[in-house]
C-alpha cells in the first residue's frame, strides 16, 4: 500500500510539474516568458509551448489586437480665439513590440492606455491652440487629426520607443463648455424670435395692404354697380313715364279712373284699415258712380 501511495503521489507531482511547464498562447495574444524577472522569450505564434516551472520562469500575456482608447475627461481646451471647447476623441492602437512595451510602458494594456491618453490629450491641446472654432468644425478637422497623429507617433517612437503603433486618431465631437453653449442657445433663440417677429409684422402689414386694396375694390365695384343701377332705374322710370303719358293722353277719363283704382288699392291694402271721409268728398266719386266713365277713345 505504501508503494502504491508513493507511485500515485509521484504521478500527481509529475503531472503538476508538467502542467506548470506547459502554457497555451492564443492567436489574439503575445506570450512573454520571464526568467527571474527578465524577459526570456516573446512568443508571437499561437499554440502549445513549454517553459521551466515557477519560480524559474513565468509567463504573461499582452493583447495583440487593435485596441480603442476613448477620451475620458471633459476638461475644456482653448482655441486660437480663446474660446473654451470640449472635444471627444478616440485612438486606435496596438502593441507591436512586447519587449519594448514592457520595458518602457508597463506589463498590461491599461498602462499603455493611461500614458497614451495623456500624450494624445497634450497633442490635441497644442494643435487646438493653433486653430479657431471654425477650423474645428470645417474640413480642416482632417488636418488637425493628422497633425495630432503625427505628434503622438513622434512621442511613442522617441528615444524610448513604446513598442506600439497608433493607427488612427479621430474627433467625434466638438462643443462649447456648458456655460457658453447655454449662452449660444439663448442667442440663437433670440435671433429666431426676432426673425419670426419680423416675418409676422411683415405678414401683418402685407395682410392689411391686401385687405385695404380689397375694400377699395369692393367700394369701387359697389359704387359702379349702384351708379349703373340708378342709371338703368332712371331710364326705366323715364320710359315708364313716357309710356304712361302716352297711354293716358289718349283717354284722360280712363286715366283718372285708373289712378282712382290705384288710390283705393293703396288705401285698403289691409283688413284692419279704417278711413273716415266726408261723404261729399271727391275720393269716392268714382265708386258712387257720379262720375261717368268714358269709353276708351278710338284709335
């Protein structure tokens, strides 16, 4: 039994020792093997690898993929005309030389991101100080980003190379600080209100002008129509008077009789009418039959 236990224990120890000597490098990583704190080997190809067991050798990993660094602070920057603006940006970068990176930057990607953030921000501040807000919002922004990328590459490839490559630098947003933005919005609102009020007043004046012109045309049309109506009415009355005169001139007695009938009709046009007359008056002369009615005159 003691012999079997010894064999099993020996196998377990051997397996543990073997597992501590084996490690796998993923295709998305660099494998860095350390021997007593010094870089022994950098493995760039994926697969199974071997090393000496700890503490003689250890292994760490660095991401070899393209990484993205986004701006994290909102500290304003001054433009050429001393305007305070806030920009959002991002940087695409990767580790290209793990040994240089570990010696001059740090043991993981976070260390590189922190230092790169400081370098990129300083480069943006330097370039924005040379440009106006209009330049930041126009097509000249591309030149700004190219200049920032050039400065960042100069910093990471300097006397102590970082072992990284900066692929791209981009600005995603340019804005004034909150206090200036609020003031700009208030000015824009006031300007829009001024334009709106000007348009309303212009429209009201144009409306009054149109209404006045319409009223004038209506008065002219009504006056012309009344004039024409009166003219036609006058002509009709004249023609009627002529015809009455001509007709009554042929038989004066019939004309007197006709006028008496019109007078009776006008006097008794309602059932409740009451007229008091002297029986000897001339008003009912025709109805009493005292006045002979002549026959119509011969033509």
